[in-house]
């Protein structure tokens, strides 16, 4: 029975998903071969399983992935007692007090009842637990598949906008850190899933080639993203708004001005929100998260500026927020083999990014709304990471969402680069 659960069932699920991907009814874009899709999904599955193994063996520090899994099992076990409790814990609201007495034994045993973002991952795992038989690798395969859906729909969103389809395929399916960190049982897999379905379906709507299904999935993706990483949604919405305005009024010049205007509008709105809100404060939320990292030292923690009390402190904080997400992990931050690999890959990506920046036609990027969207969206995420996070390992994971957008932003049509001849346009 153990062999069947731990080995046979994951293999059966994997074969079923391979068949689904290879079928003519789904994942049927003619711009990417089935071979690339199958290999891309296989790499994601391997990454997801390796992700769990490295955390279980404590090669990687932090155990949220197994906390999600264990909390979901607590929720699942309530089915044996009262299916209503299972439904209440899976789709009902959380993070409230007092907790009803009939829920208290379960919420006390869980880690994330009072954290809506993390508890959303528990909900997803509780649903997967209905058919996983408690096998972690089945959860890993499902998360890898959700991430694959997101990656594939991101590909569909960008494919008619890029210089080279092969380059786009490599960025989304081939960069090791991006594939690894967005495939495991963690938030990044769900974020990629949500971003993919939001942007793909929004693009269909803007092209007036849509149905109610596209409207539904756009809204569904926004809800999923909001529950998973609210700050990514906060950056996405204004930039999406700028794209919608651009398309609506068919603007053809200086698109970056629109995005800058939207960014200033967002900042002004945030200041007003903080000023007039009695219960919520974005500055407070920022301080709570930054304090959490400062008070949670790990193997790859590095020193950062304290809370600034003068202009020099503010400038130092801003400099670190800009530079750290790009240069970390430094070799001096590393203490295990995997960390050194991450450091080497990071400098290779920096080298590629510098080539793209140097060779890009700045005017074309300036006037390309999708390039501006991708680059500013990615940079916004990196800047927030730099403000909050002082751990190189966490930075590598969090920025796996931002880096693809920045790289793709410099590979979009409408610009000439000296390196474009290296890549086939097909």
C-alpha cells in the first residue's frame, strides 16, 4: 500500500497530465512545440519534487511548504467528523476571533489561521488532499501543473509581442531559478498561475476577442493573486490600468508618461489611504514585514540599514532597496553548494540584462506600452523586496516573479538590438 501511494499514484497522475498537455484539445498553440511543453512541464515537476526534498532535508531553511501540507491534512481529517467543518475551514473566512468552539481544536493545531495569505495555500492543499492520499509529491505535481498553466498563458500573452519566440521560451521555461522557485508547493507557483491567466485573458478582452469565460478567468486570477500576494496585485492593477487606457485611446507616443502618471497617482492614493484610514496603514504593514525579516536571522541574512532618522539614512535605505535585489546573493552570503549556484546564475543574468540594456533602442522601449509595463512591473516588485528583505535566499525566491518580466520587457518587438540577429524570429 505504501509503494502504491508514494510511487504509483504520483506516476499515474504525471502520466495523465502528460497526456493532457500532449492532447490536441489543450495547450494547442502552434507557436510552441509539444516537445518544448512536455519537457518544460517535466522540468517543473522535477523542480517541485526537488523543492520539497531540499526543505525536508533542511538543505534549504524554512518549512512553510510542509506547514501548508500539514495544516491541510488537519483540515482534511475533519471530513471524518463533520463535512461541514471541512467546508468551513476550506472555503469559509479565517483570521477572526473569537474562534467558534467547534473549530478551535483545529485552528489551534494549525500555523496560519490568522494569516489570510498563507492560509490561502492551506485551502488549496486541503482541496488537493481530497485525492492525494496524503502524498506530498502529488501536491508538488499539482502545484507544478498550476505553475505550468501560468507560464504557458504568460507565453501566450507575450508571444505576438516579442522578437524571438525561442528567447521567450527560454526565459519562461529554461532559466533554472525561475523554473525552480515558481514550481514548488509555495506562493510563487500560485502567483505565476494567477498572473498568467490574468494577463492572457485581459489581452483577449482588449483585443475584443473574448467571451464570458475570459471575463470570469480574469476576475478569478485577480482574486487568487490578491489572496496570495496582495502587493503584487497592488503593483499590477495600476499598470494594467495604464495598458487599458493606452489601448482604449490608441495612444502611439510616449507611453511611459502614462505609466509614470499612474505611478504617481498610486503613490498619492497610498498616502491618502494611510492618512485617512484608522484601521489600515500601508506604512505599518511595510514596517511589520520588514521587522519580521530583521528579527528572523537565517543562514543567508545580511546587514541592512536601520530605520532612517535623517536624509542620509533615507538615501542609504533607498540605495540598498535598489541594489540588493540585483546583486544578492553575493559569494560572501553563500555557505552551501546550492547558494553558490544561485550566485553564479545571478551574475549571468545580470550580464545578459546589461547586454539587453546597452543594445536596446531606448526610444522604442519608451514608446512600447507592453515593454514599459513589463519592466516597471518587475522593477516595482524588486524595489519592494529590497526595502523589506535582508536574506539572500528569500530574495532569490521572491524575485523569481520579477526577473522574467524585466528580461521579456527588453525582448519585445518595436526595438532594434545588436543581438537580435542571434535569435530566430520564429
